[in-house]
C-alpha cells in the first residue's frame, strides 16, 4: 500500500527577499520516505538536514493523498494563505506542492518591465514619494495575478529614480 509523506523545504540562505529565493519555501507530498541527509535513515518526523542553503523537515506519514493534504491544511498551513503549484518541474515521486502566499511572486525582470510602462518616476521624487507609490502599486500587481514584497517594489522604484537622476547628470 502506498504511503504519503509531507516534507517541508525552507530556504535559510542569504538575501531571503531576493526574487530568486522568495518562492523557494514549500511543502511537498511525496510517495518515497524522506531520509536524513547525513545518515540516509528514513525519518517521518523532524529535521532531515540542510544543503545549498535549504533545510528539509519531515512532517509525517499518511495512508492517502487526501489525508496528507488535510494534515497540511489543518497543521502547518492553518490560518495561512497558500497555493498549490502545478507539478511541471518536480520529480516523479512528488504528488503535490504547496507554497506560502496566495499569488506567485513577480520576477525582477517582469517587475522592471511592468514598472517602465506603469509609472512615471522623476529624478526629484523623494523617498517618501516612492514609499507611497510602492504601496499603491503592490495592489495593482496583485490585480495582475502576482505578488511583490514592499522591499522589492521600493527597490525597483529607487532604481528607476536613480536611472532618471543619471540621465540628468549626462
């Protein structure tokens, strides 16, 4: 009889708010038992080890996929927004992937391109002007079906302002 295992994957490396790291955290439901990285022993509850700035934790074994999903939704994901990912890029033994957050993050490239056509930033904009704009623009990004942190939005706006300032200096 097939068993189903829940494994949490958590990024612990530097630059956690960087776009390439912000969506690495996830919960996987898989059909092969998780193993402790150092020893290779099967472990169904607790710390499995870390490599490449990513830690793994086992969260139980279940008799059915629906039981594992229910355990996730009433346990670690309770009272949190999460989304189920398509399984395009995952190994054959991973049956479901859940990520925190209602919407997927917008990439840095897509954010920069979107901002170029959505806002008018001048060299005279102050930090507070950018903070006000960043707050409003985050809601517009959500309407497009993506999420972006306040830090990333503000950083992108500051980049546009600095670009405008360099254009004045030339």
